[in-house]
C-alpha cells in the first residue's frame, strides 16, 4: 500500500527559545499547539532541552533548544536538534524504512527514545538538511 506522508512540523533549533517563541507568536501569529504535542521523555541521556510547540492550525513549528551533543550521547548519526529539521508523518513507518532502504538512503532510527508515542527516523536530503519521518505508535 502507498505510504501517506503529510508535513507535520518544522523544527528550529536555537539558543534563543523565548525570543523565537515570541517572534513566531507575535509576528507570524502562530498559536501554542493544543493537539498532538509530543511527550518528550526528558531523558538527559537523549534530549531534555526546552521546546515550545506552536501551530498555524495545521502544521506545527517546534522551537527547540539546540543540542549539538545529542547524536554523540545516543550513538545516532543524524542529530535532529543540532540545526533543526523538517518532519513528515506517515501511517506506516516500517514500509517507509523499507522504501528508504530500496532508495539507498541511510537513516537513523531513533524509535521512541526521544518522544513517547512517536517512532522517529531521520535522514539527510542531498544538501544535508535533516528530514524526520514519524508515525504515532501505541
């Protein structure tokens, strides 16, 4: 079956959480996200940075504390909070991983280690931008 992908969020990694939060709420008039806010595990061995969750009614913007060491601490190649990422949601993460394998795309499978209930994989586009694909899991 075809894997449905929808844009879920854009992650901006920064040292200026409060300033960025205010900018996106005041200038772009985003609201604080009410639905589908990820349950960060808050595990210092993975990622326990501050994050503010905003939305335009459809797509989220996650403003996250930059953490250039997260990949080293977790042993993962792709670090989604060093410079941010674009995140898509799928309805079949295993089929999507099979698709990445078939396309010859290397990826880091974070499982649900960072966000409870979200299975996340990360990979690079040809220019080095980080892309997340995730599925909500029980």
